[in-house]
């Protein structure tokens, strides 16, 4: 079958999801992916912020292969050694106050379970979230999402969700609030950091009114912003943290981290997921964490983020560099748009993402990039 026929077949049988790159991605190695003809692309989109250790890191590949040959799946109804190790490593890296985790398959599932747990723990109904946030496509997560393009598809959102602006959020927290769900850097929204000042005010209001704070760290977590979690930044620790994307280098996995107080209220049967915490995803998670530690990827994300920022700011069309570590937004000057710049980069075989802000290009490259890849990216932006 020709490549054109295969493309037609995918379009014929798959419901529309995303607008796709005009080529197939058939192989990945480190910071690069390769199309059906073997053409090489520098992946600054990071496979949707997922390829944390790069594509097909040998240590992660070996862990998945070894586990697949030993046991592909058994659920949480049995103990399993790789799950025990992966959980211990995850909680050790996250550090206090996070005490236990619920392992899931995706970011949406982590957020949905955080909301469910918050409502159960407080006995309250209301969830507050922010305009500009993206929390996923599952029903609860989408009901909390603050981007109308996605949320409006729900003709009946989950009740008792309030999506409010940053100006309104503190006064929106009251005795009925179960939780405030926050994406500390709104990635899809245009790489907008909420900022420690407002986060502290939200946390104080939550404490006053007995509400819980949840960070959606699906993009900011797992070392991307220069620390293992964004939580803890300026001493702000939400009661729950949701992780996914880069947590297992591309094997579907997610986690909900909770404090000891919250964990104490959860009983057998309250939470569950057939595939969550399966041996293959745990093997990929454990290996991902080992690579993050052995290759100092947390420090690399901070260093490379700074290097990119300094060099990008020298370019006349770059008005502002947003984000933290390797969650990078480039605000382009008038006369240029993110879409145009994305096209210029694609012609030079560099993948980057857009955002809801037409002036902001979004990059979430593998945490393994070196100055070589950063320089290639900066040189390509200079040609625009
Ligand atoms: C911040 C954030 N939260 C949640 C999600 C949803 O994750 P998933 O697609 O794994 O359900 C995403 C996905 O892009 C995200 O960026």
C-alpha cells in the first residue's frame, strides 16, 4: 500500500481529532523524529510534551522490552515489584507533603480523580478553575477547562464548575468550594505563568474556607520546569498534584499525588482503574525517573531553558520569552504570527506547537536537548 493510500485510510477510519503534520512520523531517536522517507526533524514539540527523556531512550526501551517479556499486565488486585519500585521512586522525587499516589493512564483521568477525591473529602460540590486553563477531554477535566474552543463542545458540563478569571478567583473561593484546580503555567492558553503572588493568595483563601488546592502539572511536572514538580515553588504546596505526559516517556501513564491527610480518607473501592499502574507503564515510569536522575535532566531543563531564553531574546521578531525551564513560549512581534513562524520552522524540519494565543509559539522539547539542538532552533527562528 502506498503512503498516500495509508494516509487516506487513516483519514477514512479515524474520527477527526487534531489537524495533523503533512507527513508520517515513523521513528524517533533522542531529540529527533523521522518521517516515512527517512527525513529527520528536530522535535521541539516533544510529541505533545511527552518525550521527556527523548524518543526511544535506550534505558526506557530496555525496561519496557524486559517487562513485556515477563508480565504485560496484571491489575492492582495483585502486588507487583515494578509497581512498588516505581511508586517509591515517584514519591521520593516528589517529596513531602506528597505521601501516596493513585496511578492512572492520562492527564484527564488524573484531574477527574483529583476532583472526585476533593468533592468526597470536603463533602462539597463546587470546583473553581481559571480562564485559559486546559485540563483534558474527560468529562470532569473538560468541565473545568477554561478555553471555550474545547469546553463549549460539552453541551452539558458537569454541574458546579465555575471557570473564573484571575481577577475573580480569590473572591470566588467560599464555604461551598471543594477545590480550586490550577495549571500553574497555562501552556495551551499561551504559556502564561499564574505567578507566585496570586497562587499564594489562592492558597490562603483555600485555607480560610477549607477548600483544597490542586495543581494540574500534566505539562509542568516531571522535571520540565527545572524542578521535579512546580509544586513547592515559592513554598506553595497544593494538596494534590496531577501528572501525566512525560511521566513514562510516552508509555500512557499518569499519577495523582496526595498529602497524608487526604490519603487517610481514601478507602479500598473509592478509586480504581483497570490499566492504571500496570507493570508496563510502571517499568516505563521507573526507567524514566532513573534517566532523569542519571542524566541530571532537571538541571538540564533549567539550564537549557535559560540558554534558549537568552538567545531567543536577541532576535528582533521575538518580543518576549515565556514559561520556565523547557516549557517555552515565544511571543512574536506584530507582523509575524505563531502560525507563520511554525511554518518557517517546519520548512527547516523543526517541529513546534501553537497555542490559543496567535502570537505565542510553544515549545516542549525533550529534556535531553543540548546547546547543539538549542542553537539549531535559535538559528532557524533567526531566518523568519
Ligand atoms: C495541562 C494539561 N492537563 C491535562 C491534559 C490532559 O491530558 P491527557 O490528554 O493525557 O488526558 C493536558 C493535555 O494536553 C494538559 O496539557
